[in-house]
């Protein structure tokens, strides 16, 4: 659904725990902080009864009301449609975000859950991200488009089967053609009805209709392609983000290549700052409850302030995100091995190959872990911060895309204070080289293009 920030202060805040059949509703009347609870059926009759119950407390279900509920998919849809038709502010929040905001909480039932939701909404109402009407239309279009794709596949499958049979056995082919004639007509009729319904939804949504008319005014863009673009770009709201991101990539790429000529440190910093800029933009785009997992080399993830990189004036992603969001909201995990195999190259641009990783050098972090035992380990930094040996910097192996095992002892070990560089460390005693997946070259876009979800 399309959403937008809404900093309004509300007279009534309602938290709702939703299941397939019922609504557990907790009303907070902001003026006197009164909390009231009631259960209703998750259908139109239940919504009408809820409306009458809320009216007893002065809540008319209008624009002064914020309705917060967990985003539980289909079960929320009827209620969201009902509320938006009355211009009520609707906030769909992820269950995980609400749970984390509460911390450790005892007891759980539907009534308690609705109270927790209303408490969360009251405390964070200034950050509410609301659903809008165009978002509902796009949701309907998405459902119809999925149905259209299924019908197209079924139709194509039947036609292909008949065509192939006719080419090898005309008698059997004609039998299949006759048997499937009505099925093909029915599928074609259903396709027409789906496309007609899509057009009706577009006509009913003024904002989307303007965008639809603009797109279809382009030569070669028909109604099906136009609707596909509206669905995949969420009414073109994602297009703006992509355009801005492409501009940022071009800008920082120029800065990076200019800096490469004169300063390795500066070019490195430009690259990692760009990564963090991109991360911040993605988190902002996906809303206040969004989270991210960043999969990168240790050199980017482990806080540079606790390595020799700091002496050279270098920063990295781990350091920058800790400073940006606070250490308590970032969890950095390092990886390492004692020996085994990896894929790497002899130099930039050279073909990758499988290489043997020699046993870690004496006194290094990886050698110390191997000496403890050859078992794989997950080590939490909080459990080793009082260890005197680990309070000083020790060698920590870094294997990049360019690697020479014969001389790794001369430059592949980065002095690091491990317990501060990472929040946890995953140790694999014997590592095994990855197996690259062969991806055939094709001019066709991927199945999920351009959404990826």
C-alpha cells in the first residue's frame, strides 16, 4: 500500500489486534487518558457495532482518530477499507516493531495485545505512516494482475499442448483441440473480465487515473503495460527513489575515480560513505520500522576505529552506521577461518580460481581460536571484553577478491581489537570455497523485474 507521514495530534487513538474472525479494540481517549476495551467480529456487522460503541465515548470515527493495527495481510483489508472510506487515519505497523518497542513484557492475549498496540501508537503517533486510498487501489490491481498472470499461464499451457500434439499426431491433436475449445474460450473471457475490472478501478481513483492517462499517452504503451508499471512502482513513488539513487551513484562514482588518482584513503572513504548514504536512503524510504542486513567483507563491517585503518584516516560502514544510529541499534558480525579454500583472483580483472588458505599465522586471532579447539564457534564480544589479552590489537586475517596465499603473512593480517571491532564473531575452522552459480546471458528482464519482491 502507498503510505505517507502524518504528524497530526489525535483526540482518539485506537489499537486493534486482528484475527481472521475478530477484532480486539482498545480505545485511548487522549484528553483524559481513559482506556476502554471491546471485542467485535471482523466483518461489516462488527464494524457497525464498533462504530456505535466508540460513539459512546465521543469518538465519531473521523479525521481526529488514529487507528493503529499490526500488518497481518488479508485479515486487515476489510477494516482498512471501511476506515479509509470514513477518512480515518490508518497506521499499519509491523508486529516486530511493536514488540521491540515494548521490550520484555509478561502475559499475552488478544486484549493485552490491543492495549500494547494503542500504547505504542500513543507514544509514536508523530511517526505514524498512514495508508492512503491510492494504495488500496494498487493493492486491488496487484491482486487482479496476479490473477491475470495465472490465467495467461493456463491459457498458454493448453494452447501449447494442443499445438505440439497437432504437429506430431494430428488425430490426437484435434481431439485435444475439441475437448479444450470451451476451456480456452472461458479463459479468454476471464482475461477480458479481469482487464475490464482493472480499468474500472483506475477510473474510480482520480490520482491514479491521471498517472495512467499520462503513461498511456506515450506511444507504444498500452493499458496492460501502464497498469503493470503502476503496480510495480507503487504509483510511481518508487521511480523517484530510483532516479535519485542513480544520480547519487553517478555523482559519487565520479568523486571515487577522481580520488583514486591521488589518494587510496580518500577513495576508500568515498566508497564506504556512499554505501552508508544508500543504506540511510533505503531505511528512510521503507519507513521508521524498517531494518536492514548488510552482507559485506569484514573490512567494511568491522568498526575501523579499532583497527590500524584509523591511523590512516580511513572510515568504514561499521563505524559510520554505529555513529549514525547508535551502537545499541547496530550488531556487527565478523567472519574468519583457520584454513581451507576460497575463490579469489591473482590480480584485478583476472579470472577467479579456487585457492588453498594456509593455516593462520602464530599469534593471530584465527590461530588462537583454532588452538582452543577445532570446533566452529560463535563468540559474543560482551563475553570477552574483560579478557586482558583481547584488549590489545592482534592480527586478524583479511582475504579479499585479490589474494596470494604465499605472501599473506606480509599484509593480510589487520591488527584489530576484536571485542570492540565486532559485536560477535563467527568462526569456521575449515572454510570451503564457494561455487559460483552459472547465470545464462539473456536479453529478457528477470521474472520479478523491476520490483524484486
